[in-house]
């Protein structure tokens, strides 16, 4: 038996594939090229947050991110649901802290490249997004004057280095908020308008520091990226990056017949927009219209880009000023999540309705009718091998 015969047989059995750019058409290589992490580019500026890229602000934000004192009972922090060892998400179908939320916790890597935040886009900046969970009774369940007192007691020097003097808090109640339980709302109403504005500004600045930290959480290079760089360069990938025949088939399906790339495109594998894909609601949760109900929320938000606590100039909020405000496509439309790392973080969809990747592919294949609005799915027929190929490809994005 010749010396090359046994390695050759093993390679065939294991699905090894010596692949170069010749295995892909010019159009396929063009699409693959756009998916490489190297094409992501720098973070876009955040006009509403002047400290967005300040390392001092990021250091303060990191401390705040892990500080459970920013919650009503001192137990829950941002990191309670955004676990660093789990792609800054929690593996649960619904976020769980002081209570249970209506949506799944989204991972944070690369989120600074987004324009809209949360599954429905009800926040228009990362710093504004950071404020929501801090007061949500189901999440951290904290309140604004308690946050202010904590800053004065524990973060005064760091805060003042970035934002100027901590306002005078003498005489302010320990617990008061416009969004809290009745006693906190009553306490908030009893505070003068000028002092409420001081607290609101401090609260907004906490969001800006948190956003500066979250902007440092980046995607890491995957086997797909190393494979794609080789393909685009017209060379054979190194052994550690090489795709087997099933993974290559999955990639071709992803950018071709399966139409995944229509929404999961670009280096983050997301178009950052909102789509109705016919995902059923969860029994027992409140009615959820997705993007259709979020437009009014983001416009009314005092912490939006055009609000009094934003650092943006008059011309600095183009996304908010020119966003589409009413479209039938927004009914039950939810944000396209990044697929980087998705294979390792089930369950899936905005409220964890689908348990496995196999079930996700079945959903997109069957294209069920939406309970309201119109699903964009048209359905794709997959063979069993095709389903396995897509999953094999998605695992290369780990």
C-alpha cells in the first residue's frame, strides 16, 4: 500500500477539503468578502455622548457594569444578565433579575456599531439604552436619587473628572424616581424641577459611562474569518481554518439559496434592521407589536439624541430625525441579531421561542403566517444534508 493512500482515505472520510477561491464564483467571493470581520471598520461616533471613546469613562463604566448597588436590593448588576463568560448574555429565553422580562437578553459584542437598541429599537443610543434596565422593576429595579447618592458616596472623584461636580444632593430622598412604585413617584414629584433636572443629568451621565465601556466589547476573529481571508486572497486556508465539505456547502447555502444573507449580512452578520419573520408570541406575555410600538417610545424618550441630556448638536441626530415613523412592515418586526457566536447561545428569537438551530431552520423553511402584520419569509425547502450544512457553517462563527 502506498504511503499516501491511508491519509487520502482519512481525508475523504473526515470531509477534509482543499479549498481555494476557485471553489467559489466571483459573486460568491464578493459576498464572502463582505462578511469578514476585518471589514467591520471603526466604531461610528456617538454624537450624543462626548465621552463615548474616553478610556477614563470606559473604566468608570466597567465598574458600574459590575456594581450590584445599582439595583433596588443591591443584588443585580448589568452583569447579572450580560455574563462576560457567555458572550455577555444569559442563555435564558427571557431575561431574569428582579423579575422576568418579556424579551431575551441580547449579547453585547460589537453592539456599538448599531443605530437602534433593544429588540424593537426603542432606544437610539447605547448610553440611553443603558438607562432602561437600571430602573426597570423586572431588571435592576433601582431609582434615580439612589443612583445619585451612590455616585456621591462611591464614585465622586471618577464622576467629577469626566462630568464636573456632583450636584448638591442634600435633602433629596434616598429613593425617588418618575418610573418607580407609587411612593417613589410621589417623592420624585415633591422635588423641585431644577433639582430633578440635576438628578436626570447625573443619571444620563451614568449611561454615557456605561456605554463607553460596552463600546470596548468587541467580536473576536473566528475560523470563518480566517477561511474567508484565504478565499478572498485566492490561497488555500491553513489547516486550522480549513472548511470541510459540509461547512462549504453550508456557506454556499447561506449566501445563496437559503437567502440568510438578505438580513444577516455585513461583518456582524446583521443588517441592524427590523423584520417580521412570523415568530409566534409567547403565551402569557403582554401583546408585543415590536418595532411598530417602539417608534413612539423613542420619539418621546427624554434621553434620546435630541433630548436635553444629549451632547449632540442640532445636526447630530440624523437617524432619529429622518427615521421611518410609520410602516406596515414594522408590525411584529424585531431586530436582526448578529449570528457571530449564535450557535453557542440558544434559545433563539426575541423571546426565546425557538429552542435549537434545527428548529430555527425548520421555522424559516416552513415560513408560518404571522399572527399580525406580514411575515417576510417565503420558505425554502432544505434536504436533511442542507440543514446539517447550514448548522455546520454557523458553528464556524463561534
